[in-house]
């Protein structure tokens, strides 16, 4: 009878404490890695999204046969069709009746600067566009990518 009483099933307090310590240590190591990985993924998605916007703006200008403006403000950009274009050049300003194709605000922790004059460029369906670049920076982990467009409308990226 004593033999049955001395054999108890279950975990001791020490075993539970050791398991909790192991789980806590694993969480402390994995959470920073996960947040860093998530931040890098968001940054890569924004870079690819900006490249896609450049290409789709150029295609829209060809398809619609009118100027498409890509305008950069602080940490956001807007793509709109310059429908007020009374001449080949258009007015380059977003009016109420202009069709907005894309509006995007950068997520928190990402910043954007541009070398385009007045923070904007235009696609008009001909291979003569304003050359310039946009630098995307991730303030969380220091990544920087430069999206460059030449006067022929070719778009490429460069890690800086």
C-alpha cells in the first residue's frame, strides 16, 4: 500500500518551473527576430509597390493617351490622370475632376525622399519623361533602397 502512495503521477513544481523558463527564453529570442523579419517584409513590399506604380503609370499614360502624373508628398504618393491638359504639357496639378489611379501613404517607420523636381514626374506615352529617383528608408532597421527612373522611362533599384 505504501508503494502505491509513493508513486504519484504528474509534474513536480520544479519540472513546471523549468518548462516555463525554457518557453520564456524561446519567446525572448524569437519575438525580436519576428518583428525584424516583419519590418523587412513590409519594406520590401513597399519598394515593389512603388516600382509597380511606376510601370502602371507609364502603361496608363500610353493606354489613355494623356498625361499621368506621379506626385510625391512627404511620406505619400498619388498617381492621377491630368485630364485638364489643354496642351500637350497639362497643368501638372491635381484638380477635383482628375481621376486618381493610386493613393498610398507609407507605413509607420518608413520614409521617402525624391529627387524629382517639385516632387513629381509625368508619363505621357512617349519615352521622354523626367529622370529622377525616390529613396525609401526603413527607420527601424536602416535599410535604404533607391528607385531610379531614367529619361527613357527605365526603372531600376539600387541598395544604398
